[in-house]
C-alpha cells in the first residue's frame, strides 16, 4: 500500500510575522487593524473582540499591574462598548491586583460583567 501525503492549502505567514505579540499594541488597535495584522489567525466569527479577550487573559496571567501601559489598556477595555471585552478587563484588573480600576464598571448592568465583578475576591493574586 502506497503512503499518501496530506496536502494543506494555506498561505505562509508574511515575512513581517513574528513569534511574539505586543499585547498593549494589540489592545490599542482598531477592529480593521486587528483583522489586517492578525486575520490569518483563527478568530471565531472573525470577531476581533475574541482576540482582545485572549490578550486581556494573557495580560492578567503575565503582566505587572503597576505598569502604566498595562493600566491604560485595561482602563480603556473597562469602558469598551462590548461586554465580552469589559468582562475580561474586570478579570485582568482583579488578577493584577488593580481592583482600584473597577470603579469604571461598578454600575455595569451586563450579566457577564456583573458575574466577573462578583468573582473579584477569588481572582485577585495572593502577594
């Protein structure tokens, strides 16, 4: 029996592609900039907010809460019109010990955001 080789029909990454991503830059991009730069990645429903959500999770797991750039992008995400982004910004802020930033969403009525706010004491990193 002869071996067969599977063929994958995909385009290679552009020469400008890198193995790292600046999460602050990513979170500051517009929808069109995100899709243009990272559109070759899998994004559920081609929704740039899925990428923003992932970036906020990565920030919460790896960044320093005292960094001014991190604070700026989390503040911006907390005021985003889209609840998915706001909810994950709540999680990231709490994870980084920046509960002082959460006043921006204290009265948020969205269920996702309310759920994350209710979990804040559980999410905060232990020093």
